[in-house]
C-alpha cells in the first residue's frame, strides 16, 4: 500500500508544487449490491488518495482484496470469480475537480470530478459527484456512485444473477492530512 501512495504522490507531484497537496492513507470504501435473493456488502479501510488543492487533481486507489465481506465465501467468490483480484489487484481513479471551490473557507462544497475509473482492468471516463468539507483547515471528501458490472467486463454467471445486482453502489470517505516531505 505504501508503494501505491508513493505512485499517487509522484503522479500529482509531477510538474506541481507539493504545497497544497493532501494525502489520505486509510480512506473507507464500501460496496453494496441489492439483489432479489441476497444483499452483498463489503468495506475496506485501506484506500489511499492524494489531492492537490491548488490544481484540483485527485488520485485514488483501493486494493480489491482489502474489501472485507461478512461471509468468507462471498469474499472468496468476489476475488476469484468476479474481480480476478490476482490479475487486477487495484481499482483506481485519477481525475480533476471541475470548478474547484475556495478551500480557504470552512464549509461543505458539492463537486464533480471528471477522470478515469479503472476497475477490473477496464478504464472508463466518468464524472463522479462528491462533497468536499473543509473544517479548520482539515479536508475530507465523500462520494457515492454506481458502477455497472458490464461496463468493466465483470461477468455475472446466469446461475447467480439473482444474487448479484448488475450495478454496484460504491461509497468513498476520505480524511486528508497535508503531505509532509
């Protein structure tokens, strides 16, 4: 995970000043699938993110295997049969906040981030909604969006199609600290 954080910092740091750069090393990522026979939920606290408050650039990564399910069998099937976690170990997003708000003032600001979501080895241009909260200099972000399995070549066998939704709700919550060299 430290390796991923270094790559994210290097990506944002290229041609950009480190000043105004924020890092989250334990972002929470939750997925939820509501289906007729069984709801599926998983959570990870191992997301990493880098945010350049000067440029609005944002990078995010979560190790797929870090998602923990209530049932170990679900976790095994998720990693081996659907996400192929050995082949595609991370889900990533790299983008830029459109219309970056004035982050020198405390408040909660709705934002849209345009960028590339890479899940299961398939990159897709997306605009993802979210909220940035600034409180006494501390920055945090929240987002909720849907990921369609078919958009990322995640195949759901017809045998279990009533157990897994075609679209998965993703929630992301990250608290940032200023990057220290």
